[in-house]
């Protein structure tokens, strides 16, 4: 819904860049609270603010609002959200006005604090009833009316008395504070200005002659931040003259001034330049107190300086330097400060999103930790000679992890030349509309009555490629990074993009080894999967060889190996064919480089066994049989999507890992004694033990990757798809059964507040979900879920894919296959296959259970 402000403001004003931010409820770390894992994020663009409330535990209805301010521009830092016991207040500053929205707190919208429902109303449900023109909640900035200049930045806060304060950086260098009275009392708007002359009595040793006169351009505040401490509000201003000033709002005086260039080495010549991209962030914890992080943008480099505010005698304060962190020359978009880390978001020269973080206390090497950002969809779509171009492109467009519905809708509107607006349709309906649009465009372009099948195929590729390119364009636009947010309560990190939000999840140790660049992993002491120094060195050497193999595998070879797995061909034979191709096309002497590195590995068998152990998700038979908890933790559509996409990403990464390791093992066999110090015994172990294990793991991760991207069929028993994304069979499984099993197991193992932290909690959930899906584990819940929800086609494909290499639950799989044949009216296939025969008593018992699961309104564990 859209709410417009109609205040009498002057048109015009500066154009500020788009920005984004987020607010996390203070109780978001409290288990089962209405506000647990719940946050609000916003984006600004010109005169518009868009707000969205999200929860990982429950689906929020009417959770979005758009606010438009006529003839005004929202200032940088112009959106601030704060909560009280009864309300959530949104404070907004524009270049000519200030506004306050008072909304009910989530805990006041429901009698119970426990989350027991899958759907709840958002605080934005009734935002359309509010008026941004209400004099008690808005005001024109009086001192700026009629002036050409406008504030450059702003911040806002709510006092303990309920007053709304807006700090605005005046164009002449001062700081203006506009105050609205408490929302539930009568009062008038007040305005005051923090003047430089008030520094005279506060700054010891500062010569009065140096501050006589009014503000100057050098005093212009580029970034503002506020923190309430000791019944006072401290306003921190990072100014164009590279100085940080701290103002007391209560005393209207400057208590502290520090030149940030004092913390920058080799800053010769920088003093003469005016700061333009400087930024400031605050973070408070009970242990470290108030910390500040200043980003200094200078022509040669960027630097983060972390400082701690330390009280001294007579209400004085000083800054203690903690750390100076240097960064690359990529364009900084946003950064966040926590009590331990600095998180940064950049865009490099190729417009690629870069996210890194670093501990500002424990970073002796000054090395930033990299974050593996999801890559954009591939520009080229490979179409096999036996594949239909239309079906291939539809599979790419509507497969999870590639395109958002918004990108497809926008592309479809352009393709239709904007003739009509696309209604809020289901994902399946959108697929049909895309098919009709592209095929209609193709048919209208055909002028000849006769042409060959190959000519028609080329036309299909041309028109579907055109639509795919349009989707790529809009997906790239919607993926533009705008902000970064870190929850101070759960440590959940989110990347705020133009069209959606990305959640950052911890990388598992073995995935980290495979994905990490060499410059980020250069010491065996940093190998996270073994404590043995010698073993760690061997693992690092082996992973570096895998990286060389990965770079040598061409796109065509990777495609052929993927098809081999899909057609149930031997992974070992497929790896041999890829290796033959590599050997015959080794123009860059990659094989020789690999051989040289292999000779430096002292115990390759032990290193491979370490990696294979980490890749194997097999569990014992008792570990997954836990009682169900009815907690709604991580039960919302957002959480379902995040967790299941994480499993998909992990499966994709590890499938590549196993592929490259299998190719490398085959190369080991070719080299033989030339690289093995142990000789024939190790070669025998490699051939009879490690290669079959690696082949089995590759098939397993290929299966997980397939089911993670396999769409569920529509039927009355499964949760309906939203326009946001299609529902996969893994999401269906997670929603209906797996989440309850997982949460129950986590809390049966350990009751600790540390489990509520996002990095720890989501890692456990993803690992346990992958184990529930792992075909070699004794649990059979996933196929049972497919059967109970009438996903017969997907279940048949699952049984087909595991048939040649997985013997666990083989009897159950054959029974399930027989039920699929019966459900699809193919009873003759049951009688024709003697392998599907089961005993009468077992079959009848299983049938009763299956009927119960279909008819029951709740899910329970059976004995």
C-alpha cells in the first residue's frame, strides 16, 4: 500500500543516492517470541521509502508499505526505526520536512507472546489509515524554507521521554535538531542549532581565535550517528575536514573533537582534500561499551578506523584507538559494525558484489574474510542436440536459484511491449504466460509456410534466447546491492538488494576449502578440518590440485559429466573420459603443474580420507529418530527458502568438489609410482576404496542437487506456491515434516542460548536437513513425504536416480515405485516387475500409515 504526504513543501532539492537499511527487534533472539527472528528493512529512492517486515518464524500478512513525500527527497540516513513497549516508531527526514509514524508493537497485536500460527498480521496492516500530514507527527523544517541549500545527511532518535529528535546536517556546516513532542501528548515543534561557538569552553587547549566566526564548508557533516548514554544523547558528526566531533544534546556543547587523519599513516596531501565519502557507524555492547567505526575515503585507499569511547574525569571523554583496517579500491556501498567485526559491502570494477568481514581486534595479518556471494545466472544456456529449446529455457528460467519472479514479470511486460499489467498470478500461471508470449512472438515472425525442423529449432533458440537475455538484464538490476545489516541479537547478516534480500549463511569447513582463493588460505594451521599440521599441509596441497583440475574442466566437459550422472552412467567412467579430454587438450601444461604439486603431498591417501569423511553425511540409525516439537522456529516461507537454498548450494559445491576429486584420483592412477611415495599398496587402496567412495558421494550430491531444484506438483495437500518463487520438493519436505524433526533434535541435544545465534543455528538446520535427505541414511522420511503429498513423478525420478548405486531402503523404494505405478494407472508395470513384490502383511501395514498421513491434519512420528 502507498501513503503520500501532502505537506506544503517547496519543489526541488538535491538528488541523493538510493540507500537501504534495517531494524531488528530487541527480542529477536528470544525463542518463540512474536518478535524472534523478525526485522524490518527499507529502501529509499528520491521521494519514496519502501518498508517490508519479515520473519523467519511465521508468514507476515500485509507486510509491505510504500511512503511517498511530495516535492521532497529522503535524506541519507533519513529512516530510523525504534521500538517502545507498546509501539514501533518510524522517523523519517526529508530535505524539507520530518515525519513520524506510530505503529502498534507486535507483542501488543497478539495476546500471547508465543508464536503458534503460520500466518500473522504485520505492523503495516493498518498503515494506510495513518496520515503523513498530521501536524502532531510531521513538520516543515522552518529554517530551510526559502533557502537554496538543504541538509546533506541526517539521523534521528527517540528520547526516554518519548520525544522524536531529528539531527540534520545544515549546508552551512552546523547541526540542526528538530524535536517533535511525544506522540501521545500535546506540544509544539522545537528547533535548535548546535553552534561552533559552544566548543570554546569545552575543548581544552583550543585557541579561541581559531574558532571565531560561524560555520564553514569544512564543517559540513558527511555522516551522523546518535547514541543515548547516561541520560544524555551524544551526536557524532564526521565532517568534511576529516574530523570527528561529539556533541552533547543536553548541554548543546561539543565534548570531543578528533582528527581522523591522525590514525591514517602516510596521509601526506590528504589534509588539503575535502572528505566526500567518509562514513560513520556505532556499535554498543555491555562488554566493550560504545565503539565507533570511521571509514575514510581517500583517493589512494580506503581505511576503517575502530575507536572506543572512554569516559574520563569531569564528564570528559576520549577516544582509544583499537584497530586500523585497510581495504581495496572497490567502491564501498555500505558497512556495518558489530561488537567484534566490521562487515563491508563493495562493488568492483566489473560491477560484481563483494562482501567481506574482519575482526577488528584479532587480525594480526590484516586479512579480510571473504564471503562467497551467489553468482548471477549464466548468460549462455547449453542446449543438447536431443533437447527441446523451449523446455530447456523454461527449465532454466523457472528453476530455483536463478531468477526472481519480479525479473521474469518485468521481462514479460517488456516482451509484450507493456500492453497490459500482469496480475499477481501463481508461479505455474506465470510459466504459461511466458510460454504463450514467446511462442506467439515466434509464430508472428514466421513468413514462410515451409521450413525444415532444424530451421524451426534455430528460430526457437533465437526467440527464447532473447527473452532469457531480457530476464538477465532485470535480474541484474534487481540484484544491485544497496545495504548491509547485521542483527546485534542473533548475528544474522543480510544483504539488502534493490529487489530482494539475501541472507548470509556460514560456510561449512570443507566447502570453505574448495571455494576459498589461495590468498585467503595460505597456512596449514588455518585448515579447519584437521588438527594435524602435517595432514593440514597435505590437505591444502590436495585442494590446490583440485582447483587446477576445476579450472581445466571446460563447460562442455562439465555438461557431459552432468548428463552421465543423470543417465545413470558410471561416475568413474565419466571421470576417465573427462581426464582423457584434459590430457589431449592440455595446451597450458596443467597436468604437469598438477603432477608437480602431487609430488609434494606426503600422505595423499590420508588427505583424501579426511576430505571424504567431511563430505559424507551418513549418520547412525538413532541420531535422527527424535520426537517432534511444535515450535514455529524457522517456519516462515522466507526461512524455508533460505534453508533449502542453502542445501542446494552446498550440494552444488560438493558435487563439483567430488567431481574434481574423482578426476584427480584417476590422474593419480595414471601417474602411479611417479607421485606415490608408498607405491603399490596406496594405489590399491585408492582403486578399491577411495575411488568407489568418492564416486558414491558424487552420485549422492548429484541427487541432492536434483531434488533441491525439482519443483513440486500442485495439489490440495501441499502448501501453495507464492509469486515469489516456486516450491521445490525439498521445501515441501521441510515445511511438512523435516523442520519439526530438526528443531526437536537440536533442542534435545542441547539447551543453550548460543543455539539462538543465526550462524550456529542455521548451520545445524542445514546440516540436519541434508542428513535427512541423504540416501544412504536409514531414515526414509523424504520418499514417504513425496508419496503422502502425491508427488508421484518426482518420487519415480528419485527412485530411478538412486537405483544403480544405493542399496539402503531398496525394498521400500521398490514398494514406493509400485504405488506410483498404481496411482498413475500403470498397474501392468507392477505385475511385470518381480522386483517390486513385497509381503502382504508389510504392505498392508504401510498402506494404513500412508492413508493416515494423507488424511491427518497434523504430522506425527510413527513407531
